[in-house]
C-alpha cells in the first residue's frame, strides 16, 4: 500500500514538473515578429523600384536599408532602391554613399539644396527601371514589409495602391489636422480614400510616367492619377513611431497643402475646359449684377433717387468682373485649342 502511494506521488511530481516545464516553454517561447506573418512569394512583377526621398535622416537610412533587404528577400524578386537626398545638411549623404558602396541594388541622388519632396519624387520616378514603383518615407515610420500587400493589390488589376495609416503614431495635432485635410480633399476631389498623404504607395510604371508632381503636389498623386484614368485603391498599413530626428510637418505646410488642393482641382477638372470654370463664375457674377441693377431701375422709375445707393456701384462692379472672367475663359479655350497634343492622352492598350 505504501509502495503504491509512493508511485502515485512520484507520478504526480513528474506531472507537475512537466506542467512547469510546459508553462515555462509557453512563457519564454519567442513570439513571431511582424515579418513572419508575411508569406514568401515571388511577385508577378519582373523588377520593383523603391523610391525614397529623404531630408536630414542620417540615423534612419542605415536601419531602413536593412529592413528593406529583409522585406524584399521574402518576395524573391529583383529590385532596386533609389534614395534621393533632398539637400540634407547632416551626414545623410555619407550614409547613402556607404550603403550604395556595399550593395549595388541601392542607388542615390543628391540635390545641392532642398527642393521639396515633390521634386525628389519626380527625379526618382525618372530614374526607375522597374515595372512597378514603390514610394516610402525614410523616417522608419513606414513598414517595408507592407510592400508585399501593396503589390498584391496591383496584381488584382489596380494601377495605384495607397497606404492608409489607420492607426497613426503621430502627435495629436498632426492627427487632427491630417483627418481634416483628408476629409476636405475627399470632398473636393471625389476620391474615396482615407489617407492622401501617406508616403507608402505602389504604382505601376505607367502611372509615374504620366503623372507630373511639383510644388507640394505629392500629396495629390492619387487625384492626378485618377484624373488620368488610372484605377486607385488603398489598404491599411502599419505605422510606427518616429525613432530619430523630428517631424518635418509645420503649420505652413498645412496652408500650402490647401492652396495646392485648389490647384489640383482646377488642373484635374478644368485645365482642358477653362470656359466651364471662368465662364460659370463670370455668368454668375454678371447675373447677380443685372438683378441688382434691375431692382435699382425699378426704384428709379418709381421716383427714388439713386445717387446715394452703394448697390448701384456693386451691381456695375459685378457685371464688369463677370465680363472679365468670361473673357479669361475664352482666352483659356483658345490657348487649350492651339496647344492640343495627342501625347497628352494616356493610351491603355492598342493593337
């Protein structure tokens, strides 16, 4: 009996020991990192070009190059990385030179001064050799492992896939201003995506060949592409906190963005039909002016004096402005007619 109890006690201790060991294994088992969730897959695209504009990111470029190599190794596809130094005043250029020296897949271009992100992207677009182009920021907030998901959307038939920083790791004021900016842009452009300014985007090469960016228009590449007839979509992407340096976001960029939004709306909707824009405003102004003068004419017939009526000058001013706007629209139509060129039309296919 005693021997039986001893055997049971021994089995019980072994069982407890196994549970402790099992729990210890579960507790200290290495959790898979984010990159392990991505399947190793060969992309249908022959070569991927990654364009990265940067300004004063000396601490970020080397870690970013390592992350890109890890992410692209899972695609098993030829790729190139073009980094554009936008006139950095720190050691970013030296870091780029070292990266390009050790890995021929990495190339760099360096501006003599700071021209802006749009200029950097435009130069990068001209330098690419791949059949698909991916853009991302150099501050380590964009995740290179999301490139595979962006490419999947292009393989579904879309021409442009934009990232959506659904959970932004940014200061509160930047989150609020970005939401307001994107809301206004959606209303004015008619394109139903949530994050126009996300740096992480994927394009088929035909998009970057036909879309020109300058000033601050890099925010509106989806709008410009949609106007050209390309299909646009978006997917949520991982967004990380900034590790080094400080954000380049400022209140001046916020106001410049809205000025450029007006430019984009005019360029995309009325650049080939300026009379529709200026003619409408001119006709509206003239119509209001005629109504005011008509009302004053009735009062004059009834015997009321008009010498002390400011509305008389307002009505005359509205009619004059309306005629001027109408004339500007006509001049615009003449210029567009004389500048018509077949090369301005984007051809999808031909036999």
